[in-house]
C-alpha cells in the first residue's frame, strides 16, 4: 500500500519534500515510535475531535495529549469531544483506523498544530497505514503547516 492519494496529492501540490520509511506493523503511537526507532516527541499524531459544527484535527507530539479545555478555548468551540470511529472512517476512508496522517487539510478538515512540534529538527507522521511513516525536515513541516493555526494545548503523557 502506498500513502493515501489525498495525502500524496496535497503534499505534491505544495512541493513538500518527504521520505517514506517502512517499519514493522504497529498499533499505537508508542509502538510506532519504537518500531521506527524515532523519538515520541518527533512523531506528530492526529487527534480528531467533533461537535455539532463538524470535525477538527489537533496535531500534537506522540508523547503529549490534548488538553481538551485549552484546545476548545483556543478554537472557540466548547462542545468538542473525541470523534467516533465511524465518523473518522467516513472522513478518512483511504486510511487505516488509528493511522490518520496529521495533515487534515488534505481531507478538508480544519487542522490546529501544537507549538511543541516546532522544536523538532525532524518530524515524523503516520502515512495512512500502520507500517509507513513520512519524515520531513523542520523547514518542510513548518512550510506545510504555516497557514494552520498554532497554539499550546498539550501536556506530557506518562508512558
């Protein structure tokens, strides 16, 4: 399987440079980082939230969790909750469940990026399945995400 066409088209249209790396099948961000031998802080993960207005994607380092109150205040939407699996599958039908790339813009989903990701020299992200990661330089990731709102809305998860 290659990366989803939504993602590859979006990245190509923006001239984004990235490498695809293959790793052993994984089932969580923690496992993905271990299999791919990357730092959890360098792995950007997507968290899909929804309310009556629709879905929004929060992009945070894999060693962080979204502080829902902070995020809700930041985006001005106060009834947000984690999106259900059926809703996510309907939006990201060309991705495997749990392997949604943190580039919601490619699917028309508003995407908000946590400031914590700005400190990485390299950023990794799910490639739409549980066996591929995309690797981008800090400059490429920053250019890709520059038009998206950025804020501080995550906290460290103990593993």
